[in-house]
């Protein structure tokens, strides 16, 4: 961890911790933090077992990340192995030299909208995961404030997760520790739709809740995926429709095949191989897409289940 990166991460972490503890918020409830701390301190990380945290709050407010990491012990801010890497949109976070420098030192990987899941940012995330790093994923990719409102008909229901999470998990060489998260109240801390200059400042008095679920058992993911494959209930993603409602550009065939080949050598190799037994190039590539979609859906199910527990929904 470079000195400038350490200074950036520490400064932002301490600011976030102060915001959570000086009474600016009416209350801050944290549950399950030991699930994350235990994973971050696990010796298995030195053997290439990475950590994935996945949540439902992408841009639920302008301060979700990094304020949520103010709950970590302050000593973690000095160690890049105990602070998250995440993907950040180029057109939002990297718009000028000052922002670009800040976010790069803040362990944000520049990601380009519209370039799909085979862009260098996803490759970098997979490489870091295979070195035992912690990757935090904004899974929905757009604002969805209703999911954390227990009075909304969409409570506990998430937008379809981005398929990049499926590729990252599929191509990990060891089963990562996957920890679902659920936040409430951050939409009140920094709500969308306010006019300038108020939209740039947090609003006091928000009641925040931060919940870290138990790690998703890797065997459960394997068993669920194999059941879907065996019963031919893998989601159909052949139309390649993007989550934003538009059509994503079809990935080149060699990218899908390369992704499948790497995944077959990883921890989900048996399930992936079972799904792509057909050697016909186009069919094989299509099955890889379907498996990736299924893996993504499994993670989404875990995050939604945590959200229902937090909000006591059934």
C-alpha cells in the first residue's frame, strides 16, 4: 500500500467513522460486523482466498460508500488487505485529474459503462480476488431506494444484479468468502433529488442500519447451480439484455469461450463443465452466459433474503 493510498484511505475512513459516531445521525445500528472482520483476518487469504461483499445499495445515496466502512476498526485503514477494492464508473468518479487521483488512491478500479463484463476492470477485480483481496461489488448498478422501504410494495426486492458479479465469482480460483449486506437509512442521509447546494451535504438525523450477513456457503452455491443445470432451470440470458433496459453489445465469441475455459479451471469447474458439454461453439458460449446468469441470481437471492430478515418481511 503506497503512502498516498494509505493516507487517502485512512483519512476517508476516519471521516466516515466520525460521521457515524459524533451524533450527526440519530442512531447507527450495526449487526454482523464480526462476519466481515473474521473474514478479513482469516489466514486463508494468504493462500488466495478472496472476499466478496455484495449489497443492495448502489448509489442509494451519495455517501453509502465510503461512510459504511466507518464501522471497521480504525487499525484496518492502514492495511490495503483490510480495506475494500471496488469498481467505480469512469463518467462519475474519474471526470478530472483531481477526482481520478483521489479515487485511484482510494482503491477504486475505473470501470467504463457499456464496455461489458470483459473489460480490463473486471479482469483486475478477478486478479485481486485470486490474490486474496477484498472486492466490494455494487450489484444493482442504479438507484433503487424502494427496496429498503418496508412500506413500499418493492420492499426487499432488488433490481437484477449486474452479470459482472457472476463472472468474477465464476473465475475465482478458490471459493471466495461471499458476505451479503443490507443497509437502511442511507437514502435519508443523502437523499436523491435535492437541488444545489443541499444535494452536496448530508442531512442530519438519519437512522442508519448496517447488517452484514453470514458468509454464503460455497457448497450451497455449487449444489444450487448443479441442481439448476440438472433440471434445466438455468435462466435464459441468450438475448443479452442489459439491466438498464437497453441491449448490451454481444460479447465476442472468444471472450465467452475464454471465460468458460477459465471458470472450468476454477472452484466451480465441475458445474461449469457439466453445463458446456456441447462442443458446438455458439451453443457452448450461450451456456456459459446462462451459467453466469445463474450464479449472479444465486447471490441476489442471498442478499434479498438478508434484506427480508432485516425488515422482518416474509
